[in-house]
C-alpha cells in the first residue's frame, strides 16, 4: 500500500479512490482512518447563487424556410431531479416517442425524441422531438400519403395531448422498462459510468444510481401519465421548417 501511494497518489492533484473486493467494510474504514493523514487536502467551497424563477408556461411557434420540411418541438417542465422522477421521465420520453411515431405512420416522416435534465438555475426536465422526411434511398415511398407541414403539425399536436384517461398497454410499458434496464446494465460495464456516478454523488449530493433497476420497475403507469401530462402542458416551443 505504501508503494502504491508513493507511485500513484502522492502526486495526484485531485482524485477519487474506489475500493472494491471481498473485504470487511469496518476493517477498510479503520485502515482509511489511519492513513488519511498521508493525503494532502485543501478545503474548497463552491457556492452557486440560487435564482428563483418560473419559466412562463404556454406555446410559441415559429416558421422558417429550409432545405427540407420538418418540425422541431421542445417540451419542458419543472421536475425535481430524483431517481424516481428520472425513471418516470425516461419512460415518458419513450412513450411520447411511441405516440408521435404512431401518429405519423404512412406520412413519409420519421420521428425521434431525446430527453435532458437541467439542474441550474432551476431543475427542469425537457424533451426534444425531431420529425424529418424519410430518405428515399432504401424505402418504397409510392404508398405514402403526402401531407403538408401544417397537417404534420396538427398530427403532432394531437399526439401530444395527454390526459389521465390515456391508456398504455402493460406489455409496452414493461418492454420499455426492460429496454432501459438493459441500457443501464450495459453502461455499468463502462468505467465512465461509475466516474459520472461518483462525481454526481459527491458534488451534487445526488444518488441517482443505487438500485436504479428496482426503481425503474416500480414506476407506475399513473406516474408516467402525470409526468407526460406535466411535460406537454407546461412550456413548448415549435419550429416549423418549410421548403
């Protein structure tokens, strides 16, 4: 241990130490307490100014010309960043994408949706939906119904009307839970996953990973619908691109 310290840690400016293995936790704690004095540390405090604000709810639509017709929609709502809310948000994103894709089947457009969390200055959950024309290469477009960009927007708006009466098939919800859990399982094999987890835990004081799969499985359809309803009824920006 002394040799390892001299070679690796003695000259480190900043680092995390991750200890894993078949060891007794109490003995490891005592060992750390006895050797912690070897590490030179400096006290630093990072202060973030708390800004109290509430973005305005409502819609704003804009139109511009481009090379191809398409629609970009950004949805955003205030949502505390907890592990349970994050799981509900991921499932909400997946089901929103499902609804949008069902709405535009046969129109010659393809849709994608990505999510993001903003922590500062206020915690918010956002979803960006992109709808663009399908490339003619490799597809038979002869059977598609050609619609205008405004008909496309109408279909998307109808798909984003969420209410507590919405019904999602249990099998679909469970499929997305399994898919997201598999994604986390694969991510845990990457060291960057654990680095991000440790940094978030000790810089923001948030534990978003412990028993994440159990928390994902515990999300109810009612919570998903509430999250989707909040997302689609808060702040929205639409960008309509016409040729």
